[in-house]
C-alpha cells in the first residue's frame, strides 16, 4: 500500500503542477514507474490489474514528455486507477 500511495502522490504532483521543469517531470515519471514496478515485482497479477499499471506508467510518461503516446483521458481517470489499486491491495 505504501508504494501505491507514493506513486499516487508523485502522480498528483505531475498532474497538478504542469509548470515543473522538463527535468523534474522526467524524474517524477521515473519515480512513479519505479514505485509501480515495486508493487508488481514477484506478483502474479490478473490482466486487468496489469492494465492499470500500464495505463498509469503511460500517463506519467506522456505528462513528462517522454512519450508521444496518449496518456489517460483525464486526471479523474488517473485517480480511478489508483483507487482500484488501493482497493485491490486491501482485498489481496
């Protein structure tokens, strides 16, 4: 749960502060990816949960300018993904 909260806090910073420098955005996106990887490591997760992780990483990369691909449609969709992860962590 701690890694989910860390990734979410970093993502909030990335979303809510578009004025951050390119370097800061890249650093945050990499920290998000690392936090999510920590959660995934050594776990056999269902496909739909892996999809949430992929969407969050893609969104962070997009917001940091690391990817020309699209991120998630809105900030509320980002928060929905984190809420689902938190609910799954509590159940699992």
